[in-house]
């Protein structure tokens, strides 16, 4: 059977819209205390983690006919809800930082990637894009690392939307309840420093006993940039300062880290011929650490078997971007929302994909006479 691209587009929008309606109905049930839990058994023997982050998609104006009008970048909000096979230990199982955090080329790459991802999507020039592609082509295959000590994911489910952060928060809370993640004995929320992430945490996850954890790689990027700013062109001294600060952060010694950053900021403020950009970089890092100091007890988090990196949600966003992000993709907001529901269901490890397809549907056949028509009787 041949199906045209336009027909496939309409089918995707229709199915995605139905699944979005089901999701919204479940959120409404949750807000009224009526949403049933659908997990097979509570994750009491495992750790649970909720990770929040945002991607980007290009949108175009509604009701403007064919073609792209008023193109703009919009944020997609994504959550990974995970159960993990980990065990709590009597002491920190990894008191030393990973070797990749102590390798100058690897750290520089991580810091640049975080900075690029955090910046405006429209701010990247063609030169930046070509340089990034060239770096990917030249990048060697990474050596295999020992994965035995890494948390192993049991089940991942994905929540994705174009809605605002308040609506997204209720969607995440409903998913946590549905899966029973709130009943895990050890549970964490891992995010970067975005304010709306922690607003969602404070409203929906803090009352459930989730532990807030700042993503360590984002912190690493801030510390690296600040250390380089302190010493300017003296890269060797900047690296030594970075290593010192990294070890303080890895061990959870936030008091000593804050003291070092404050001393560095004061030294730059009183020094002659120091650019405002270098001063601003160190001040920004100090503010970042002060704002997140209650989420940086990394030694204790590792002892509890909780993740300290939001890499799973960042990986999920990349998988979503393969479908919705591209130089020639400009979405109507409703179309992007429907595709996100299909993609989130496909990336989830539970039976959501099969369950959604098996629901009674209110439309007739997808092809042939009367296709795409509504029907009062579910088929």
C-alpha cells in the first residue's frame, strides 16, 4: 500500500493528538487524586531518578499558509523517569574523580559542549557548525571503559512536551505517580542549574522525598571556565586551579570550594588590567555554586547509589532531536506536540507504545474510502 508523505503527516498528527489527549486526561485524574498506578510492582529494591532538561525545535507561525513565516526557536521540555540497579554503600565507592575529568583535551571538549548547548540556538554561525562537524569527523573512537560500576537502568520512560514549565511539571508528577517511583527508598532528581527545573522539583518531587542533585558535568564546565579566566593566558596554572576545584567539588567540600571562588573573584576585582569578561566568568561561577550548594554533596550521593549526571536525559533529547530538529524542519506548535508524544512513547521501555496502539479509537480506517473521518463508534 502506498501512502503519500502528506497522508502520513496527517496520520501522525491525528495519532499523536489522541495520545496527547490521553496524557492530559491522566494528568487531570492525577490532580484529582484518581490516577491509578500501573506498575507491576513498586521499585522498592531499586533506586529511582527523575531527570529534567530541555531541547530545541524550530517553529513557524500558525494560520499563515504554506511556507515558513516568523520562524523561531522554541524549547522542548523532556523528562526521563528511571529505575536503576544500584546499592547503597557504607562509604563513597569512588572517592577519586574519573580519569576523563582529569584529561585536558577531554575536559575542554566537555566544557565547550556544555557552553554551546546552553547558548542560543540561533547564535551559532555557519563557521561554528562546520567546525563542529569537522571535529566529529576527526574524533577517534573512544576506548571502551569499565562499565561495571555504572548505574544500570532497569526501565526508562519519557515525558516530552512543548507546553510551559507548570504544565510540564504536572505531567512529570503524574508519570512519577503512575510508575510508583515515589515509593522507592532511594530517589533523586538530577538537573542542571535551570531555575524552572528546580521549581518543578520543589513543587512536585521535594514533598515525595526526592534528593536534589546538580548535574556534575555542568558544574565541571563552570569550574573549568572560571579557572581559565583566573589565570588568563597561563593555561598551565589555570589547569592546576581547575584540578584543585574539581577535587573539592567531587568530594562534596562545598565550603572550601566557595572560599576558593570568592578569593579568586576578589583577586580579579582588585587586579589591574583584568578584563571585565574574566571577572564576569568567575563571578558567574561563584553565583552558580552558591545557588546550587545544597545539591552538591556528591560523595554522599555516590554512597547512596544515586546518579550525579543527567546524561540519560541529554541522550534522550538527542534521540528526540533526530526526529524533530533539523535545518529544514519548521513545526506548527500543535504538530510538534503530537510528534513528541509518538517519539516519547517509542523511546519508553515500558509497554506504553503497545498500550497506546491497542486503545479503542474514535476514527475509521487510515486508508481507503472515508479515511481520516471521525466516527461516533470506536473501532
